[in-house]
C-alpha cells in the first residue's frame, strides 16, 4: 500500500531545544533522545520526541547559524511521496519551488524542501524501504 500523501514526520525547529524539551515534556509527556543525523553536531543537536508508549512523536531540530536569521521557530511537516523527483517536478509545474534539493538521511528516506505557489514551505519525503 502506498504512503503517498500521508503526513510522515513533524519536527519542531527551535533555537532553544532544552526549553522546548522541557515544555513538550511537561505538556505532552514526551521524552527525548539525541540522535546523529544529516547536518547535526554539538551546535545543532537533533532529538527524537517519544510518546509515553515509546513511539516516536516527531523531531526537535536546532536552528543555529546565519541561514536561520529572521526565521521564526515553527513546526515543520514532511509529506510522504512515492517518487520524490516526480513530486518536485509536479510542484514546479504548478508554480511551486524547490527550496532545498533532495538529500538522504540513511534508514529514514530522501527528502526535499519545497514551497507552494503561495509560499507555504513544507517537506517531501520518499521514505526508505
């Protein structure tokens, strides 16, 4: 069965992951595990938020560096597609733009960041098998 069109992953983009972890831990009961992934380091850690039942709820991405100047903290959604390149082409054909070219996160999938004609930015993911 295809996952095409399903909301696949959400992540919080924040400048203060410790404050965010304390907040969502208290409000949602989530716990957090640090993981290494594409683009992370000591200055930009990434955390997986876990529900009380032990299933993943989403990620916490640390916004650090000049590329995030002026960017507000936000939740970011990735939507699954069966063919990432075809979906990027379809987005462009409908007036969207590819804001970040495809990149792979091993064992998770290949991702790209696009925006729609109105400027709404979101992620596409072709999940790993």
